[in-house]
C-alpha cells in the first residue's frame, strides 16, 4: 500500500499534464477562436443557403413561366416574319393577277368586236393549200395562247387565295402566342406574389438599377429562331467544378468579356432549381467570394452586372436575374422577391443569380 499510493499520484499528475497540453494545442491551432483573437470573417466559397431562394415549387413555376414566355415570343417572331413574307407575296400576286386579268379582257374585247375566229370558217376561207396550213397553224397558236392566258389567270387567283388563307392563319397564330405570353406572365407574377406573401418582406436596400452599354454576342439559335435544347455537357470553369450547358458557358464568357470578372460559382450537386442542371451561375458582388450584404462599390458592381444581363437578355436567353431582394423576368421586369431565408445568400444581397434557358 505505501508503494501503490505514490504511483497513483504520479499517474494522476501525468494525466493532468497531458490534458493541459492538449487543451493548449487546440487553443493555439490555426482557425480556432480565442477570447483575445476572434476568427477572421472570410467570404464563403459558395452561398451558404440555396442561392435561388424560395421553394422548389416556386422555382419550377418560374422556370416554366419564363421558358413558356420565351417560346411564345420566338413563335410570335416567326409568325410575324412569315406574315411579312406572305404580305409581300400577296402584293406581287395581286399585281400579276391584274395584268393577267387585263390580257384576258383584251382577248374578250377582240372577240366581241370582230367575232371569234371559228375553226371551220377560217379553214374554208383559205385559197390554197399553203393558206390552209397557215390558217391551221394560226388557229392552233391562238388557241394555245388563249389557253395559256386563262390558265395563268386561274393559277394566279389560286395562289392569291392560298396566300390570303395563310395570312389569316398567321394572324390567328399571333393572337394565340400573345395570349400564351400573357398567361405565362400571370403565372410568374402569381408565383412571386405567393412567395412574397408567405415570407417576411425585407427592405429593398435602395435601388438595384445599374447601367450597362455592352452588347453580348448572341448565343446560337435554331434556324427558326428558337432556342435549342441543351444538357449539362461542358465543364464548369468556375471553382464549383461539375458541368454547365454550352449556353450558360457562353453567358459566363460574355460577362467576363464585358469586364465582370469577380468570383463566380455555377454548378451545384443536388437540390432543385437551375444550378444542378448547369443552367445557372452566381456572380459574387465582392472580389473573392460571397460575404455579407454588398455595399458601396460592391453593390454598384452587382447593379451593373444585373443591368448587363437584362440589356442582353434576348441575346443570352435569360430566364431570370435575381439581385438584392428583387427578381427580373423577361415577361414582367423587376419584381420584389422575398422568398428567401433572410441571409445575404438567399436574399441575393451578396451575389447576382443568373438563370438561362
């Protein structure tokens, strides 16, 4: 017993020494906060929350509404162009119809004044075999000419009627597409109203209207002017890695060419919205990442970047832009957007969100 007690005391002191050493090591390790040295607040590499804000249902509504509106707009443009072509064609056809009606009128006038050249009388009045053959040839030529003139007149009338019918069809198509655009606009605005009604509205924090005069190079379209379907098929060049669509890469490169070169993050695994599909990027207002609310020059940068995307929305196939508690839709312009979690990332006060078709 006299020997065991000192051993126990030495063991207890050793355990206490080891515990104190470990506590000191943890307190002095990099990135660990102490009472005298608070941790530095570094910008996040990616937004802390879902950077599109709102709910999956809301995002699905916004995507469907904006895509439907853009599709209807493209169809309306095609129909309008077709209408212009048909109108020009109809003017040409009406001119030809007037000319050919005049020729038929001349033939009818000659026949009325002189009498129609009958086949039997013309041949019997010939005075020689050569005269007989000449008159026979003349009759054949007159008949062929009259038949051609009448045939051309009827064909021109048919063409004019078909053109007018096609023109009427294009006018109906345009009315249809305008109605679709109005419906899609209402769909998007109702979705935003519901989202705003279900959340606590935050102050807008001042104007988010920026300026931009730069024009982006247009993204490739189909021959009929519609946007081709694209998949997440090219490498995401941002630190987020993953994949994005060719059209999203085009918009990203055009923004860089316009001197918007601050931190960007695009692809994100999992969740809903456009990021997992490679159709969205988040453009930080700060230089190195996503921090707190943008102010001063950082907010001006975000304002101007949002204005750039809006100015070039038709060239870049923009579905929507979210910035500083507001969302811009191609159908409706800027709308309040408070379907968020109240932090800088989901409120979009530290980055501009871009979604493309």
